[in-house]
C-alpha cells in the first residue's frame, strides 16, 4: 500500500509539470512516425524498447491497420509493464513481448533476430527510454553497430533546454523517488544519432515534426487546440516543448 501511495503522489506531483506535455507529445510523435514509416517506406516490423504500460493506440494497432503482415516486438523489464504487456499480446502470433533489460544489447539483438525478418525493413523505437539509462549513448551505439544498414530509428528524448527550472525540478523529483532520470541537450542527442541519416526536418521538438493543420488553424482562439486524431500534435507549433525527436535510417559505416 505504501508503494502504491508513493506512486500516486509521484504522479500527482509531476502532472502539472512541463515534463508532462513533453512526454505526451513524444508518444504522439512515435505513433505518427510509425504511420509515416508504414505508409511511405513500407515498414511493417517494429521493435519498441521500453514500451511501458499499454496505451491505445499502441504501435501494433497502428502497424496492423496498415499491413496484414505487421510484426511488433515490445521490450520492457518493468514487472508491471511486462504483466500488462503479455496480457494484451496473447494473440495473434505477430505480437511479441520480452522482459529483456534493454541495456543488454546482445540479448536484445537475439530477441529481434528471433522474431523479425532481418532481410525486410525494420524500425526500432526508442522513445522516452534513453532518459532512464545513464550510459544511453553507449547502449544505442552498441545496438546501432549490430543493426542492419537501412534499419530505421524513431527516437525522442526529454531535454532541459526549454523550461530548464521546471524540467530539472521534475527530474530531481524522480531521482528522490529512486528513479534515475538523465536529461540531455541537443549536442549530446545529436551525437547519439550520428549513425543515422535523419529525415527532414531533422532533430526537432516532437510536436513540430510533420505538423498538421490543427496546429495553426484554431478558428481564431489561441487557447484552443483541436484534437483531430490519436496521433496529431495537441501542443501548438508555436509553443516550446522540452523534448527532441527524430526519425533516422542506419547509415553505412
């Protein structure tokens, strides 16, 4: 019970922070990226590292709407996420879940090669995951080195370059609760993505990637943001956001 109360208090404490829209829009960007890669690059295989609790629409929901052959692998070592994930994915046999620690790149590659066709287009989604890993640049580099050339990466990362006081306070709240949270700036994130050719517009705030008309056309009311779909940005393009996002494709060495 004490742990449940602690989790509730922590969630309440972060709910009003500017970190919340950063995380929310990062998730919506990831869904948008899956749509884009499915529709424009024929990708039907997706791996999500650090998937967290299921929250519709999930990646497999979007992928399966676009391809009858879609395959999705979710990876999360959190016990609660693993329990819910496995319950959600009991069928069909094109959805997979593993509780592998995503810092164990050898095991992750083994999981991927077991369930995916490595000769076909593949996307790895690492959204809201690197912040939890102290050596995330090294982990991503080790994974990238062993992914086939042409593999896609969908990546987001919270930063303290916008609203630094609020974001650092939220990160400290997490740390005090025993949850390490590592903020990184644009230069460090850019270096992490050095092995990928980024799609235009490159590394950008997630709500500004592939903006939709509802960002700028709100009927004249600047405080209203229309909610057009489950993937469209809800944060206005003119507003800052404490996160970066990009879609990249694995380059040749």
